[in-house]
C-alpha cells in the first residue's frame, strides 16, 4: 500500500480533489435549481445531460490523448470545467445548464481517462489491485467530503460555485507538477455488443439497469431532497450516506462473491437494494429511516457494478476482459442517460411526487434480481474454484479503469473442458 502511495500520491490527491469538485457541483445544482424555480422535469434534463457528455467523452478522449498528449488534454479540459462551474450561477436557465452539463460530463470523462491511464502506468502487477482499490476509495471519499462543503456557502449565492471551480483548478497542480513520466497510451478495441450480449446476457442487462439507478443517485438525489423539503444539511447527509454505504459494503460483498454462485449473490443484493428503495418510498418522511434506506441502496447498487463485471469475466478468456468491461461501461452509460429523465417524470406531483425517486430504483433493482434468478435456469453455474476474483470498480470509471482491472483478475485454471466460457448454453 505504501509503495502505491509513494508512486501515485500526486495522482490520487488530484483525483480526490476532482471528485470533491464534481460531487459538489452535482448536489449544488440540485439545490440551486429548486431555488431558481426549475421544474422537476427541467432538472431531469439537466442531470441527464452530464451522462450524454460523459458517454461521448469516454469514446473521444482516447483519440484526443493520442493526438496531443496527456498534459495538453488535462490542461484544456480543466479550463473548460473550471469555467463552466463559474458560469452556472451567471446563466441560471435550464437550457444553459443542460449545455454546461454536457460540457462538464465530456470533460470529466476525458480527465478520468487520462488519470486512469496514468495510474495504470504508475502501478505494476504486484500492486495493481491495491492501486485500483485506493483509486475507488479516493473517489468515494471525495464525493462524501463534497457534501460537507455544501454547508460552507449559501447555495443561493456564488460561494459554492467558486469553491468547486477552485478545487477543480487546484486538482491538476499535483498531477501536472509531478515528476512521474508521461505514460504511453494504449486501449483495447471494444468487444462488439452482440458478442458481449451472447457471452453474458445478465452482465449486459444488469449494467443497463444499473446505469439508470446510478444516474438517479448521482444526479437526482439532491433534486429529491430539495423537492421533499429537506434542509441543505439534511440533503448533504442523505447523499453522503449513499456513498458511505457503497464504500463500506463493497469489500464484504466482493469477498462473499468469491465464495458462492455470483448470480445468487447478484439476485440477493439487488433484492436488498429494492427493499431499501421501498423503505425510502413508504417511510422516507422520517429522516433517520431515510438515511438507513439510502445507506442500503448505495451499499448494494455500487457493489453490484463490480459483481456484474466479475460475472461476465467468468465466461471470458483473460485477454478479452478489458474489451468486455469497456462494452459494459458503455451499456451502463446508455442506461444512465435515461435514468434522470424517467426519475424526473416519476417525481412530478401528478405522478408520485418527490417519492417517485425511489420508485424507479426499486423497480430496476427488483427487475435485475428477477432476471438474475431467471438466468440461473438457463445456464449452469461455473464452479467457485474456477471463477475469477472480484476487482473493485467504480461506476464513475471509464474503459481505462477496465484496462487497469484486467491485470488484477487472475486467470482461473482451465482444467475442466466442459466449461465453455464463451458459449451460451
């Protein structure tokens, strides 16, 4: 662990500051949009726009880095992010915020691709798993820390927007001033979606459903809190509890996954998350119960991301894992675009009101659990001793994180020829 910190501390510090800035702007926009009188539907378009930009950036950023290099991409995207942060309060109109969120999503995606490729270069085969774990922990800590910063300034003013902008600007200093050499940049060509669906139907369907769940968590949680009448402090604690649950339960569930049929665990974890969403829907008026529900939702949905990638990898050769993970991340991004839009419609007063936030999450998680149960009737399970290990993955990661994770997962022994990993049975 100390070796990882010594070689990648500047990168991890920069990523942490990035996540603080990104987490702050997501919560801040949800609260400020309510103050500006934006409708729930308008805010759903604003939040969905981030994932449109993010999806586009994850596809275009690798080519940008190849053409001009890591440092120029870092500097250019940083300036755009910082500028948009300042422009939000100056142009308080839904359409301006939609455009700003597209730009923000695109730039953050490019930043993550660059950071993850740098981290991959800084780690070696002996410590790559620890590096990936630290990277995920730093991301979660950054988002949680951002919620505390919401209490520093007045959301109706400029203070918090300036803080977010400054944090983004500062985040690049330790990276760009580091003496670490600029890494070479290579990516794996994505696996075709048809082949990926044939290899792991559960992985593809599950990632699409989870994309909408993650988008609702990341984009619409603050909107829900504002519409439900929570104070700024309560909204911050509510969102923080989601990511605290994700951080604390990721590793216990990963440990359990390596010791049982992953589909059974996916089914159980998805059902538990669905129950958490139902608790939020029916009993969310009590703040303590609301926090328990959000902790359970975050603690189940984020580990599901890693579990689905690990399940898919069980049916792949080691050399195909990164390509398949990149495809799953793309599918997850497509689902994320739809999540805020559907959530915004459900939160309208003529549908479910603010509690509609939990309706979509419950429906999608129960659907995932049922589909996992059905898949168990369609294909025999792989023996536990032949399954690969779970590598922690963050929902905000890019295909470069998949490149990093592929070397963490050890290729399982291939002594039983009846296990056809690449064939649907």
